[in-house]
């Protein structure tokens, strides 16, 4: 027993040196790379059998064009109180992302179920305060759904047709017979966060002031008011007082004679 112990002690098992470890590491990397390439090839073959690369490219271009058309229409004919030019910047990425999601999940039940589970835990904090904004968001999402499902003709026809019907409805809808001058929207973008002082400036000059929307951003506040001005001098005084808050303050007046106050 002692002889065996003596031999083991005199001839220990040699430990691997760093070249051996390095060789094993490179072998592991090589096998991992080959396995990844094999899985990538399988994925590309599956993608080519379910989604045509040409159809995907055409869908991207068509979605972008129609989203821009919706954007231009909303800027020109929208009636929301908020800053429409800033809001419409969401249309293009929303349409493209919706089209991409539908393109990926339409051929896999597992992915579609996973998408439902993922969306169930997503909570959107941005509140939609104008029903018109929600209407256009649904239109943009519908565009992405149609193109993502390879319904190019339906999407290309439906979106212009819906916009045309909306324009006809707006043009031929009976307008209110009660009209008055001096009723307008006021949009104020400022780096100041004291909206009470801004409201006080308006209330000191105007007979009617109502805060309709307030958005707080990293840069400051975006405020929307409905006001009634008696004459142009009151508007000019407001412009000077509001512009004096800071150099980054911007104010715009939008005439709305159909407002009933």
C-alpha cells in the first residue's frame, strides 16, 4: 500500500498547461460558430419558404408611402388641439413596426402566442386625450396589418379611400350656425414649468381662458388653451408677455370661429 502511494506521489498526473486550455477554447468557439451557422441556415431556409424577400421589400416601401400620405393628410385636415406636426412623427415607425411584427408572426402559431403574452405585460403611459388622434393611430395600425399580411392591394386601395371619405364627410357636414370672431386655440411651448403664471398672463388680458391640454416633456411644457380675444391688440400683448418668459418659448394662435364658448 505504501509502495503504491510512493509511486503516485513520485509520478503525479501532469496538469494541462495554458496552450492546452487555449486550444480547447478555440475548439469550443469553432463548434459554437458552426452550430450557429447551421441554425442560421435553417432559419433563412424557413424564412424564404414563408416570406418572400421581394414581397417584404415591396411591403416596406408601400407602407412607408401610405404612412406619409396619412401624415400629410392629418397635418392639413386634422382638428386636434395638440401639436399635429409632432404627433404625426409616430405614424411612420408605428406602421413599419406593425407590418414587421405581422410578417414575422403570421407563419408561426408559437410566435403569435408569444406576442400575445408579451403585449399583455406592456402598459402604455401616454394618454390619448383627443379621439381624433386615436382614430388616426388605428388607421396607421390597420395599414401595417394589411401590408404585413401581404394584402397589398387592399392596403393600397383602402387607405386612400378612407382618407377620401373622411375628406368628403368633413366637407359636406353641416357646420354650426353660431359663429363669433376672436375665438381661437393658443399653443405654447416653453422651457418654463410654471403653467399657473402663464395662465395668469392670459387671464389678465382675455375675457375667456380655458386650459385644454398640458404635456410635460424634458424640455419643459406644451400648453394648449381655448381663448376669446376682443381685439388684435390683446393678442399682440399676449404674444409679447408670453415671449418674454424665456428665449425658448414659442407661441402660436389658431383661429377657430366655430368654437362655442
